[in-house]
């Protein structure tokens, strides 16, 4: 079975440009948050750093905290893509473990940088309720998008409640692991890394589930 998306599912050039602009703004926001903190950063400063007009910023984002959502959501997008590419019937929990390990691995400088952005933003979120709200919203949206992916992977005979629980548990496992890692100085691989912590959380949360 092919795992390549159909041509109709491919994003248009306009959608790709929009996503690229949003990511540029998100990176600019993350850089400025790291340099000055959320309180010391304005939407205008983010727009200037990203090289866009302020009206363009507000076309895409409601607030300066909202601007980092694409960075925080990037891992979830990758994770769902890995699961969507898994063969149906390969085992939901097994596929989840593999996808988590791949999505949170840091095999190159780009992956290390992405995790670094996440760590910085989660640290800032501890003192910024609006930034925490963005993080929680990103996780809720990720969970909602994950459920149908797991439903397809589990097959038509799977218990919908079990699928829903697996989605909630997997999302919570990654969220908890990243939050715990962000509070430490652990590296991006090995003991205490996001991948190691997420695998541990996933095993704890899915240990009593019957999905196979």
C-alpha cells in the first residue's frame, strides 16, 4: 500500500508560502522571547525581525504569544505524519512508540535547534499565562488531529473509546516529557532526553490498554 499523499492532498503554493511566512514569524518571536522575554517583546518587534509588515503579523496571529504556535506544533505535525505512514494493522501502541522515538530524536543540527526552541518557550511559559495557554491549545489541537489517524491505524473493529484514550495518553506523554525535560539541563539524546522521557511516559500511560 502506498503511503504517499494523493496529489489532491498536497498543499497549494499559496498554502506553502503562508506556512513558510508563519514559521518565519514564529522563529522571530522565539528569538525575541529568548533575548528579552515575552514581556519585553512586542508584536511590532517580531514583525520587524521577521521582515513582514505589522498588518501581516496580525493577519496570521492574534497576539505575540500566539505567534510561536507553529514552532510548538511542528513536532506534532511530524509525529502524525509518521503514524499516518504506518501500515494499518501494525499495532497502534507499537506504532506510537516508534513514532515518538523518531519525532523526538535529534539526529541533526536542525532537530537539536527545534528542541532548543521548544525548551526555551516552555521555560518562558512558566511565567507567562498567555504563552501557557498557547501551549495547551497546541496540544489539544494535536490530540484532536491524532485521533482519526489512530482510528485508521487501529482498523474498523477497534473500540472508539480505546482509540480516543490512546490519543489522549500519547499526547499527554509527549507534553509531560517535554515539560519535564525543559526544566532540566539534560541533552537532546540519551538519559533524560525528550525521546527517553516520552517513551517512559507512554509506557506508563498505555500499560493497561488493550489496543494491539
